[in-house]
């Protein structure tokens, strides 16, 4: 649930990846990065680059 909530934020906001993790309930940035990578197959930064809205 937390990751699904976090998916839109890297695409649609300029928030730092660690800030996104904090906002969705991860207090450990490393844990957030590992979970995102395991679930979506990309690091949070790579996910942002690939799926950013590109305004």
C-alpha cells in the first residue's frame, strides 16, 4: 500500500526521494530504496527518470 502511494510522487513532484519515503511511512531511506527496487525493479531515482511527467 505504501509503495502504491509512493509511485505517483516521484513522477509528479520534485520532492527528494528520501522525503517521499518519509511521507509514505519509511523512516529509513535505505529500506525505502530497497523496497521500491524490489517491487518496481528500478531504483526510486531511475523510476523517476523513466516515468516523470516531463512537463
